[in-house]
C-alpha cells in the first residue's frame, strides 16, 4: 500500500512540475503577445491622430 501511494505521489509531482514548465513557457509567450498588441494599439492611435491632422504616415 505504501509503495502505491509513493508511486502516485511521484506521478503527481511530475505532473505538477510539467505544468509549471508549461505555465512558464505560456507566460513568456503571453508577455510577447501583450507587447506586440500594445505596439499595434500605439501605432493605430498615432495613425489616427496623424490622419486627423493631415500629416503623412510613415
């Protein structure tokens, strides 16, 4: 009985560790996407202002 519980504990710990790695990877991807989205929003805002002022968009 003890060996079965220990084996289940090891398996559970391995699943948790795997999920922690996946979360860390997703967190990095999420931050990169947030930065890209922010840059796009800033660019769209700038383009909107430039368009209102009749300036050339670069």
